[in-house]
C-alpha cells in the first residue's frame, strides 16, 4: 500500500524548505487547502494502488491550520483513495502550537498520531537552537496530548549539542520514560548556514564535536536496548507496534504522493517535486496545471537509493533484491561489500547485508562506499 504526504508550507520561522513571505500568510492559508485538494484531483491516478495506509501532514508548520481544515483535507483524500482501517494519520507539530484548545479540536479529527518537534527538554538548549518554544511548553503539550487521547506519539530530540555532557543527554533520554513515549527520533545537531549557531561555530565561540556526537549515539543505543525500544532505523526508535508506517514505507522504496508546495512524490521509477513558491503553486493549480518538475531515475540512481535507505535500517538489505539490477551492478556490490565485511563495517547473515550496531553511527559513509558512480 502507498502513502500520501501533504506539505504545508507555512513556518513560524524561516527555514530551508519554504519560499514563504509572512505578508501573504492570511491569504495563502485560506487558499492553500483548496489548492491542495485541486492538486489531488489532478493527480488522482498517480499512485499504483488506490489503497493508502498513511497520511502525513508535515513540512513547515501544519498545525498552523485549524483542525477542521485538516479534517477537510483528510475527507478529500478519502474521496479519491481507499483509506486502510488501520491507516496512520500523522500531524507534525511544534510544542507551542499544541495548546489545550488546539488539541481539543484535533481530537475531533481522524488524526491519530502526533510527531512533535521537542528537540530538548532544557531551555538553554532550545535557546541555542533558536526554537520558539520553551521546556515548560514541551512538557505541557505531552501531558495535554495524553489527556486528549493521543497515545501514538513521536518526539524529536537533538544530541551532540555543544556543552551537552553525557549525563545531560542521559537525562534527556529518561524524559521519554516519564512521558511513556512509544516512538522517538534522535538526530545529531547540524549547523545550518546563516544562523546564529553557524556564526558562533565559525567564530570559535562554540564547537560541534563529532566525537561527542558519537558518544551520545552509543548512549542512545544503550538506552534503547535497556528500555525496549527497537533501533529500527538509524535515527528512529520504537516500542513494539509503534514503528512509523509512513517513514518505513519510504525507507523500503514504496510509492508515495506528495501534495502542496515543495512536496515530493515517488512512484518507483521517477520523482516529482512541486515548486516551493506559494504564489506560483497557487497560480498554476488555479489554471489546472501541475507546478512540478519530474526526474526519471536511472538504474544507477535507484541502486544507490536502495543502498542509502536500506543500510539505515536495522534489517539492512535483502540480497535477493540485487536481482532487480543489472549483473554488473550486482557484481560491483558483491565486490565492494566483501571488502567492507572484511573491515568489520558490514555483516552478512541469512541472506541480508547490514551494518553492525557498533558502526551504525557511520551508516551514511559506509553506504556511500558501495555507491556506483558511472
């Protein structure tokens, strides 16, 4: 089954994913949901299956839309696609948007999963990362979400923050137990250009230390193992039956339809990307046009993506899937993988190739050594 990704291009703060002007917020916020539904009808034959098992509202700040608008979008999707009875319907949200009133309204919709960008439970970390919310709001939104019946929760945490000691990171992880969070994602801090953090790093005021991040990653693995979280993807951890359906489908190369400005779609052989500019998107849709570019993936592109996503997964790659690629790619993979197995960077077991636990922090680099560049 396939999934639908709805990109909502409104941000509380400027970001790399949205070409967005605050002066157009009110106008675009009213027009965008209808445009997304129009795009859906223009692309209703895109997915190979008419049944979907996930709907994901993400990108930007989806929670800037009122719950009734989100439900209108869900209703529109269900008019075009058959929605599985066990479909995962996720909303990305920032803690400061998940107020009592908002969650009360959201509880009346079919959204059944929240992905919350908490990042840290400490004010000093949040200030360093220029987040709009504070630690009290992070805690309050989790309490409120539980109170309104949202049990399928995922939160994001950041590690490798300058001056974050091992005991500080351990304390952050223990908050997951306090709030009984069934799923979480953890990412190493990245320094985005033209941010205050980048200026501090460039000036030497702060240092982002990869060795520190690797130590935090090992703590992360130990914590997950001790408390029943499966480390099922490089940055994702889940209790039994709490794996993210939408993201798991993406990592396994399944088709998905992306709607809205800057959204991406994939059907197995090509990728489409919508224009990021809100005004251009709205204008094109109003004229009955699809504001997108299409990239047809070569067999080498598909092979490299199979490597990159598959080796991020706990189960790794199925060697049987090599049969879908030309013989020369299979030979190249076998040659390179044997070299990496000898170095202890890969393991082979029961027809699968995977990265051992102690090397998973370096997963992307190991996968890159298997890439085929013509």
